[in-house]
C-alpha cells in the first residue's frame, strides 16, 4: 500500500535555482493538495486540485506553481527558490466520506527543502 | 479568514487521560478534524466532528460544540507512543468537498513515565 509518494525526500538548493517536487497517489482520489510546514507551525495550504485539470490557490501560493498532470500526479514547482521557502513540504490526497462530508486527508512522507 | 487556537504544549503521565482544546473562528463551518504527527513524520487522520457531541474511536475521542466554536481531543490510557503533536483543522470556507484544511499550530504532547 504505497498511498501518497513524494520525491525527493531531501533537497538543498541555492537561491535562484528551480526545482519540481513530485507527488503521486494510488488511492484513486480526486483531490490533491500541497502544504508547507515551518518549525512550530501547523501546515499551511499552498495549492490544491479538486480534480484532474483544475488547480486553485491556497493560503500561501506566492513563489509556487503547480501542475495536475493526471489523476495520480500533482507536482509543485519553485521557479526561483528563496531562503524563505526553506520548509518541509507535504503532499496529500483526500476522499470525502459519508453524508457529513468527512474529508480525510492522506499525507506523503514530506520533502525537506533547504534554500541557501 | 479562518484561525484556530490550541495550547502549544501539554504534559501528562503514562496511563492518565489528557484533553487538548481547540477554539476556532471561521467564515463557514464544515467540520473539525484532528491529526497526529510524530516528530519527523507525516500527519495522520484521527477524528472528525461535523455535528455537536462526542465521537469515540478506541482510546481517542473528539468533542464539538458549534455554538461555542470549540472542540477537544481526549486521549485515554496514555501510552508513550502517544507522544506527538496534535493538530485541529477546519475545511476551507467555500464549502467544496475538495477544500484544503486550515490547521492550528499544533499541541506538543509530552508523556512522562
């Protein structure tokens, strides 16, 4: 049971470099998300995708772009990395269950990114 | 906007009961969730309340009062493995089922032998 898989697990970038964080899920979920988590903070939503072909901004989208390549894959791109983007990035997918619309999110293991 | 408040740290003794509180302010309410995160790990889903009252899942229970914009997570028979951070979260304001979650800053639970 792979669930949500993120690559890479660790990355160090220099200011101004670009990179793409990859995420794939095998649970056939329609919705996928990217969050960032800074020390002592909860997770903050960067972007989400309700279904293949759609994306929407979350709370902290500046400096990021996303692509929902197909139902399984949702990537996050940093075009020009900045030290303020040093963080742990989590991808998640979700299912909505039952008449009360319980939204259960399943998270990947995270990508630890340092921007020097 | 949306905001959630929870204590930054709680300490309890192994075998005891602990309650972690969460108060929230939202423009629209679509349920309160709880997630557990061990150090270095990913968040995992624990519980969800859409209606007032208590939901029980094994040693964990979660309570919601919509009129008070308040909920709590109750952990019973504490074990050392329960040492983790616990986050309350609410869904986005648009009401769409796909909305991302807004999380509190988390409560670090320390279990002492």
